[in-house]
């Protein structure tokens, strides 16, 4: 029976696909931070659908979500130098997007707070803390 089990010798020497994907993303972020517009374009393409979905989830309005997605990426472009890498780039990017939506206007922020907490607090309990800080 032991003859059917493949040997694991040398497996630790093979880099995982996840490690090389993370290195590739870190490289893209570093290049974008250095002013490489093409690298920023790749990051935009990789994340635009999720950022749009988050903005749509928070606003409930397609037009607002499109505008806020654009605003969020403008903020990301402006603040890219402040990304330290303590968390995943996507985590930092989504935090910028959430802040962009929340900072849009007091009226919208109030409406968004209601939509966000009433729809998603049960599946994302940390979301309440985000909005309570903004109140």
C-alpha cells in the first residue's frame, strides 16, 4: 500500500502558485508606487469589478456606484505612496473605497449607513464598527 503513496521529497523546494501570485501583486504595487502607469492600470483592471460591487452594495445606486468607483481609484492613485504593505493591497484598496463612499456627503453617508447596516451587518459584523466611527 505504501507503494501507491507518492513521495513528498523535495516538495518544500517548489514555490507554490500562491506565493508567486503574491510576489507578482507586490511587484505590481511597488511598480505603481514608483510611478509606473501600466502597473497601476493592471491593478485597476484586477480590482475594478470588486470595488464597483462594494460601492453598489453600499449605495444601492448604479450611477453613484460608477462615480464612486472612479473616485475611489483616484484616491488610491493619490494615496498609493501611503500603502505600507502591512495588509494585502486589496484590503487597503477596499478600505479606501469604503471611506470614499462614506465621505461622499452627509446625506448619502446617512443613507448608506442604513443600507449597509440593515442589509449586511448580519453577514459582516465588523461593518457596524466602521459606520459607528463615521457617525
